[in-house]
C-alpha cells in the first residue's frame, strides 16, 4: 500500500474508532501525508467541503446523518477538515467532562436536599396589641379624728364621709391615735354583705399618725356607700365609712 493510502486508511480508522492523532503519531502522520501532497490543501477555507454540522455528526457518531461514511472518508483525506474534526473532538470532550461534573454536583445537592430538606423560613411573629395596664393611683383616707365603731353602721365623725376613686390604688389609711402597729386585713363591705374587695397591709407609726398601707383594685366594685372593716390579728374589728365613686 502506498504511503498516502496507508496514511488515509489509518486516518479513517482513527476517525471511525473515535480516536484522534496526538503527539508523535500525529506528527508522523502529517509528515507522511505532506510528502504525498494531500495535507497541503490548496483550499484552506474548506469551500465546498462538509460543514461544521457534518463534522460534528462524525464527532458525535450520529450514524443516521446523511452521507455519514462519505463525510468520514472526506475528513480522512482533507487536512483542513481533519483539523476541524480535531477541534470539535476537543470541544466535545470538554463538554462531556463538564456535564459529568455538573451531574455529580447535582446529585450531591439533591442528596443534601433529600436528607436535610428545604430551609424553613422563620415563622412570622404575630404582633398582638397588648392592653396597657391601668395606672396605679395614690390615695389617702384620713380617720385620725374618727372614733372607731364596733358595728358596721359607722357613725360619721367630725367630717363628711371620705370619698375614694374606684381604681387601682396604693392606699394609705390614717388610723386613730392609739392604734397598734401590726398586720391588718382591710375589707370593703356593703349592707352587711360579704366583702366587695379585700387587701392586707401593715400599720406603722410615721411620727404624726398610725398609717396602714395597702394595694387594692376597686375597678370592679360598684359605686356607693361602703364600710371599711379593719381586722387585726387578734380578730378585733374596727369600722369606718367610705363612699366609692
């Protein structure tokens, strides 16, 4: 077989086998083809030659491409087309390598997603309008000059019956002189019924009077005349009038 025919047959075999000349083999092939004149093609622009789609079909082994065998024969005997074939083969390999890498990365991401699930957004915090607490008022009831009654029908003292606002109160009750220090229970009573409100506090001498301090909430107590019953630890009871408004 002549060197040119041998080179072309080898070239076609390499194309059909999806292998490309590289290194020393490719250099030897070019020298052999050059000596026989077919490598130095007078038509480097490949005018009238198979287009890139045809060369790509050979690279991708699309055997159903029209005149597939003739395109292979042409590439094996045409230096410019063979160069084009080699370029597309390199691009083809890069694409396949990239696809494999992307595929593996996709599988990894899918596995992580399957294992851990999608990130859950934080639950929206509901804004609940909170009712502002009612203010605590400071009030004073002065019974310093009153005479304590043993009955719930407390008689008025030297002044009118004191009035008290129905609210949350820090209440100071000034008791008659002679009242002992100690813990007392304060009840707001109406017409002999049970206490409408009740609180406990301590009475102490402040230098001018005996003051009993309690914290109470009278917002739910109806307005009207009441009796304040002050119960000591020894069960003695003292009564004083008050009007809630």
